[in-house]
C-alpha cells in the first residue's frame, strides 16, 4: 500500500514555524520511509530533523519534546474533522 505522506505540507509547517529542530513521529508501518522523509524535509527547510524511535500508538502518544521546536506526527489513517 502506498501512502500520501504530504511531505510538502510538512515542510510548509516547519517553514511557517521557523523551526530549527524538528522531531518526526511515525507508526511502525511507516518507519521504513523515515530516511526519505528526513532527507526531503532537511533539504526543503534546512531544519535539523530527528526521528522519534519510541512508541507511536496514536496522536495521544506524544514524545517529550525538550529541545525541539516542532513535532510532526504521521499515521496510517487520514484524520477527519467532524
């Protein structure tokens, strides 16, 4: 299955936030794409992008972000507003 990772949207968020240190959080199924995501975001934004290697059980499972400007989370399912 192929996912639309919306990398351009993530880059725009980083640029809008003027973030220098960014943490990305991926579910296990998307972790094989981590290098592709980091490479793209660093190239497009100049930010230092790190991968959260810990658990990711949904949007409520947020890592401790001391020292980071922005967190971007990916999931397998589209988040829909009601």
